[in-house]
C-alpha cells in the first residue's frame, strides 16, 4: 500500500506531538532496533524514530531500512534526524486515513 501526499500530511500532523520511542545509534538499524519498533507497533500505529548524529545513515535512509524490516510498516516522513513510521493495526485500525 502506498500513501498519498494527503495521507502523509495527515499522519505527520498526528505524529507531531509524539515523542521518539525508537533510537538508531552508531550501529545503524540493528536487530534490537527492529525488535523495539515491532514492540512499539504492538500498542500504536504511528512511531517516531530518532536517528542519532553518530548513526551511519541519514534519517530517511534509516527509516526506509527499518520500515522494510518491520512487516507492513511504511515510512511516512523524515524530518531532520527524526523518521515517522506507520503500520495500520491488522485487526482494529484506529487511524482513519483520508482518501
């Protein structure tokens, strides 16, 4: 599923007040970071990822890699050193995306 620009804008607005719950450090996207993201997606549909300065990749690249390693996750946006990931809940999606 691809997100439209309208849907991305909606998700960015919803994620604005969220605090980062996943950290990407100097090791890059590790198995531990992937597990952390998967656990975060168990309780929410939007996850903010903080990419530290020492990380080997910029936020967009790290976010894309993390999204590719988490089932059904997709990168919404990368702003500065922060990436926003979205994965709809498979049973009861709470976020209603605009069409």
